[in-house]
């Protein structure tokens, strides 16, 4: 797979994982919060496998961050059952997740 395809796959996985993580944080009283948190960790493990396929330069990392930001914002806008605080913590969660993967 080429780098661009892997960037697409990585950002798709990460946006889904972060949507679940943010959902579990802002809706922690809901019955699905624990499942969302667990699903997020599972998806991040898959993203780690994609991340390890390449050596990412600073341009790749910038592209990953930009695509992830756009995809996550779109997904969060579509999920109206997630509390509106989701946008307040979005940037912080993106930074934290990219750091965990060694991309930031």
C-alpha cells in the first residue's frame, strides 16, 4: 500500500477511535460509555499497525493531523446524541492520540 492510502486508512481509524473516546468522556453516565472506551482502544491498536508501515516525515504528519481533524469534526457533527462538549475536547484528544502513536 502507498503512503497516501495508509494516511487515509490511518485517519479513518483514528477518527472512529476518537469519536468513541470522546463519546465515552462526555457521555460518561450513559450505559454505552464503557463499551465506547473499550472500542476506542481496540481501534487505536489497529491504527498503530498502519502507523508502523512507514517512516512519517513532517509533511505526512501535518497531512494526517489535518485530515484527522476534518474527519473527526464531520463525524462528531453527525452524532447529535454525543453531548455538545465534544467540540471543546476534540483538539486535545487529537493531540493526545497522535502523541500516543508517535506522530505528533
